[in-house]
C-alpha cells in the first residue's frame, strides 16, 4: 500500500521512498525507512539502540565501508570524512537514542541497516553544514550503504557484537572461577560427607567440593573462548546473496582490512560468500555453548541452595550471605535469592537456545530472514549471564562461610567412613559394621576397635582425612 503525498507539518521534514512520502520529525536523524519499521514492528519494546555492541558493530562496518569506498574512488573525500565521523559517533554511543527500530523485526535486518544508514547520513549531512534529509548531497543508500547489502552488513555487525559481549562474559566468568578457587583453598582442610543420589557416599573435603565447582566453570570458560575464532569469519563484500553484485573489485579485501585496522578484530573473509551468507550455523554454535555454560552454572547454584538449606532442618553445611529479608510473613527467614536468580537466568538462556535453533533451521535458500531474533536472543543471553556471574560472585560466593560445627559433628558420627575400611576388612565385613553403627549410634572407629578388627593406630590412619578424602 502506497502513501498519499503528505503536506509538511510544523516540526517535520518530508521524506520519500518507493512507497510514497511521509513526514519525519525534523530533529530526528532517522528517516522514512526507520519510521515505517517503527510502525510495523512494535513488538518487544527493546530498541536496537539498547543493544550497545550491535550499534557499535554497525558503526564500525559503516566506517570501514566509507574508507574502502573512498580508497576505490567511489566516495569523495569530503563525503567519506563526514560518514566516518558520524560512524565514530555511532560507535561512541552518542546517537544510541536514534536507533529506534524494535529488536524483533521482519526483513532479515533491513530495518536495522536502514536505521544505521539514515542516522549516519543525516549526522554526516549536519557535519557538512547541510540540512537533515538533504539526500541529494549525501544519500543513506547510495553513499552510506555503497557496496553493501543488509545481508553482509547485518550478520557482520552481529558477529562483532557477539565477540565484544563474549569477551566481557569470559572476563566475568573467570572472576567467578577465581572466587570458587579461593573458597576451595579456604575450605581445604574441612571434612564433610560426600553424597551421590542425595544419599551419604564417602568423605571428602569442602574444599574439594568448591574446587570442583571452579573446575567445571573453567571448562565452560574454555568453550566460550573457543567461540571467538568462529565469529571472525565475515561475508562483507558478499552483498545480497554472496555473488558480490554492486561491490567493485577490491572492495571485499579493502573493507575487511579497514575494519580490522579500526577495531583490531582479526576478521577474515569467508572462503565461500554464498555459503557464508545463507548459513547461520555459527549462531547455533554460540547458543549451544551459552546453554551449556548456563545449565552447569545453574547446577552449581542448585548445590549451593542444597548445601545451605536450613538453617536447622536442612543440610546447613554452608552459610550464604544474607542479602535481603526472605519473607513477608515469616520473621527472620532468609532465602538463597542470588542462586535462585542465576537459576532463572539459566532457564531463560535455555529458552533462547530453542529460539535460535528454530531460527537457524527456518532459513531458506540463499538467506536466513530470522537473524534479528537470533541477535536478540544471543545478546540477551550473554548480557544476563554476565550479570549473573558478577552477582553470584560479589553477593554470594565471596561471602560463603563453612558451618564447621555441623560438619565436624556429622563426620564424627558418619557411617560413610566405612568405605575407607573396605580394602582392609572386605566389603561384607564393612557392610556389617555400617549396619551396626546405624542401629546402635556407635561410631565406626569404636566398633572396629571393640571387635578387635584393627588396632587403634591402624584404625586412626585408615580413617584419617588424608586416607578418606585423598588429602596429602
């Protein structure tokens, strides 16, 4: 449906496209394409302007493209300089409020690309001393978008954004690993009962338990780091479907070189631009690793909630920091709210992975139209996980204390120590000891010595922390 010609109202400027003419707010850096997208996609209420790294990536691509086009004689130096300056302002966050298109949109990201093109064009016009909307002097498509398509700009900007956000997540994740590692050292000499299937198993140290938390997170940190090389492959220069139509010879290499020089990203050009334009499998890879990291972090939080349950009728082996009152009706109740928050972040990340998986699968022929929802899901997952790691570290793990009184009492009376005697007495004899200890409330050590099965020193050595928990 086309627009009828509009009269210009006070405080507006008229812009036109192939569908007609519309009045745009005079002070807006965005234009008619962005206006239509705002009207068409009032979905999430989250604009791309809130996605700082994505906007940074868009600005970086437009800056690099302007320099590459100027070097190939396709842009006048003055035009290129204005586009570059406007793009740098976009990267610096000075124009975030002008990126008003909703994160969820049809069109494979065209609305996002046009939002960037219009904002940069109108800011560049302003820098050139011209009025916003004076596209005869500098055009959002013919100049800002020269040698480009949404289909190579948008996925490249997403990959740049993901690299930036994953790097921040990795840093926060590493700090959390350090926090668990510090607790492992602090708790290294404290014995406790290990459990399998929620039943008493064999002794271990509380330090070993926390050390295992640190190690499982370290493994996920390594997987996150391994994502970065996969995100460095770019299809810039592919334009619409990978054939490079409208991009001149030399542009592909030039724009990658300019982008790397600007941002130090170490991007490489995809070997097959048609494949790279149609395939979004890398986003499913990222999503899968994020899901793995979230699920394992959630499992650790489940353990923290169990270990701190009580304070009288639960495990009560550790104390989590009390960060807020836990009930509007039960005086003095304190809940494990930080681990609970992390659990919920993990649930959301798992859901986002399902979204990304379906979006990747739904691609057709030479393009996947659903990159907007992939970008939204992935960037939200990373942002939430980053905050979750930070809050878990600063508001929970750093302040965890061991309940040494409870742990010592349980170790003194625990039947689980009998496993340490099985190599000396045999499985059957050790099982009989366990049954008698449970029935009589006597300790395993007492029963062993009473029956004359081992001497006092031999019993003490067999049931020492070093023997039971492998502590040297």
